[in-house]
C-alpha cells in the first residue's frame, strides 16, 4: 500500500524483453534504500524488486530491477517506457508513516491521456481524458492517483477531469515531463469502490446518500 507521495524520481537504465513481458531496470536519482523482495510503486504500479545493483557513489541510489508481466503491460503505460526516461518511485507504506496523500494500492485501474496542459500563475492545470470505468469513481475535490501521484480533482466533465499542480509537485515528479497526448496510469480512490459494492442492489438510504455526497464520495 502507498500514499501517492512520490519519494524520488528514477531513471530507466534498461528495458529488456523477457518473452511476453519485460525486465525493467531503474536507478533512483537520490539515495533510496531497497532490498530484494520489496514492493515499490513505479509510476503508480506496484512492482517487486527482483535484483539490486549497488550505486557507484554515495550520492547515487541502488539500481533495481523489476519483472513486468504481460497483464501489467497491457493495463498500464509501463510497456511504453524507454531508456533514459524518468519514473516516479515510492516505497511501500509503513504502519508508522503519516498518510499524507490518500490510500493507493498500486493496482492501476486503467490508462488515461493528457488532453490539456495550461500554466496559470504558479499553477499548471492538467486535463486528463479517462475511460468511463474510471471516470465514474472520480468526484470533484476527491483524490486520484496519476502515475502514482496523489492529486486532488478540481473538476469533472463528461469524458475528463482536471487537476491543479503546484510547482513542488512538478519538480518532484515526472509530471512536468509530460504533455498533451501522453498516457498516464490512473487509480481511483478505493473507498468509492467499496461504497459502490455495499450499495449495489440495495435501495439507497437517503440520509447515507446525502452524507456521501457531502463528503465527495457520491454525486
């Protein structure tokens, strides 16, 4: 489990085909302690470290390798990564850590596309087109993970949603590298899925629905 607060960026050092999957090698751009078997969010996808290569200096992180399955390649943008590209990295949450973002599982729901990028003062506004199966869970002022970054939704339209990105987020993640037409991994807030499951096939309780709408979990 993760929070959507990216800890460091990583540089893709190799992408090797392994039959129908790939082996992805990444070198964190800052010291990032890992060991074989650890779970790491790579662009919002929960992957397992399969190999560690020590850094060449104290300032470099350890190069780590991940095996990416055909299903993960099909349902995420990891198959589009190229050597030299940058990815967002976050280690799994400890029970003692602060939950500064929101609950992120690392199980991507679908892939969206950036359809707008506009600077307004200190903020950069992004618009993301999302598939219907994702968009139905996204609500104004709710949370969504975009390439593993916990973002607050500014607005929701018929086929897309928008967010306002502060300068720190642009500097600390790879979102600033992306522009219109680029694809991103999307994971919706899991609370909305549980709410839908609990209410499925039941007559909605008017008081409960009002509370859910007030808190931003229902429309």
